[in-house]
C-alpha cells in the first residue's frame, strides 16, 4: 500500500474532482489505505473474484480506471 502512495497522490493532483477507491486484501493494507486516504476516498476490501460479485461492484462504483498493484491478480476483475 505504501508503495503506491505517490501514485495515488499524483492521481489526486491530476484529477481532483475524482474519488479514489482503494481495495485491499489484508487488514494491515486496509488500515494503511485508510490512513493515507483523503476525504471522499473509499477504502474497502477487494470483492471476491466471482463474476457476479465483480459485475455488481463495478456497476456500483463505475470506475474510470483500474490500477492493480503489488501483483494481485484477479482474472474476473481484469476481464470485466
């Protein structure tokens, strides 16, 4: 999580009107993400990589972009 903090800050600087959604796998990662998040950002645990769950999550949040860091591979998320 700490490794992508500069990237998140650059995104926030470039697109200040956008919310940043960070999903984490571990409790530690989630706590760090909450620590670094700005007002309006969303921090949550990554949804299960099941097609119907991913479809629901993407439908709810409608992300403009997806950035995968720290080698997390989620086949259903990537193909949606």
